[in-house]
C-alpha cells in the first residue's frame, strides 16, 4: 500500500520541528542545569579538570552558606520592592492607559509617542540624573527610592501594553456599564480591569522580572545592608581576591526559582496578554 504523500510530508515537518525545538531547549537549559548541578558539588570539585557534569558527591553546604549570610533577608527585600513596584506601576499605568485609549484630549498623540520614546532610553544613561534626584528628595538608600525608580522605568511599557489591550475590548460593554450607573473609575475597576486580566498579568511579569533581577540601579542607589536586594548580595560573592563559586552558584539558583515558578503558573495569561492587544494596539 502506497503511503499518502501529504501525510508523509506532514510527518517529516513535525519531526524536523521536534528536533529543532529539542536542540533549542538543550542549548537554553544546559547552562542553567550545569549551574544547578555545580551548586550541589563540594568546592574542590566545582572547577576540577576535566569537568564532570554529574557531581560525585552532593552537598547543600553552599545553600546553607547563602542562607547564613542573610540570604532570606535579602530575598525578602527583593520580594517587597518587586511587589510594591508591581502594584504602583499597574495602578498608575492602568489609569494612564485607559485615559489614552478611551478619551480624546489635546496632546494625546504626543504623549503616546513620548511614552514609546522613553522605552528606548537605556537605563544606564539615567543613573546620574536619578542618583541626583533621589539625593535631593531624601530617598537615597531606601526601599521607597528603589520602588520609585523601578516604577518610573517600567511605567512606559506597562502603559503601552495595557493601552493596546484596552483598545481591543468592545466599548459597548463600557457604555452598558455607564448606563447602569457606574462612573468612569467604576467602569474601569469593575468591568475593564477584570476583562484585562491577561494583559495585567503580562505587564506585572515584565515589571517583576526587571525589579527582581535589577543589579545596576540597586547597587548604585543603595549602600546600606538593610536595603540590599538579592542580586546585589550575589555580587559580593565575587570578592576582591577570588570568586566563591559555590555560594555564587547557589545564590544564582535561588534567585531564579521564584521567577520560573511564577512564569510556569501564569504562562497562559502571559502569552494571551502579549498577543491580546496586538490587532488594535
């Protein structure tokens, strides 16, 4: 019996896609898996030559060292700053995006172009002005200072993501809510935001990744141990006279676990939130 040529071609394409995806996954995950396995090796085996992928002995001494060095405290600082930044950025961003999506006012287009333009400015070029600003207003070396800066840096992208999603929502639903007696803010809070859950989650994840992983801004704007975030704490394992590879690898693994877990839980919202406003945005 002769095989169907269309079925054979589809099978070949599926096989090629599977092989290509497998290669990409291996290349993407290999460094992470290597770091996780190396963090479980004793210090004298981490840099041994020739290197061994699978550890001969498994130890948790490096993780104990990180926790003993106030690692949980620094993680708490990062979590607190990231959580408040997300709340503030989404609150301000949702109000701004809704105003631009639903109301016509003078300077609206200029404001939209300005919002896009701000996203293209490298954060490194803003360090000196923001350092001066925090010093003047007395927020240097504080949680509030970092939250203010992270919110300012991420607000343009939050506005742009929510703006596109709000435009994709049927305006008739909001008209019906206004007829039922809701105010503009009530319509936004009770109708628009619940319908925009995927976009809110996607925007929150963008803010979270930036606030959680930021090193440059945190190390520039803080010097006190009480405000130190986890990425800055990881940097101290590099040392002046040598690298402490064990704690460095263990702390790196600890820092990525929350982000990976959150992305796994919220991935379906993240994908639909990124694509939901693509048509009209």
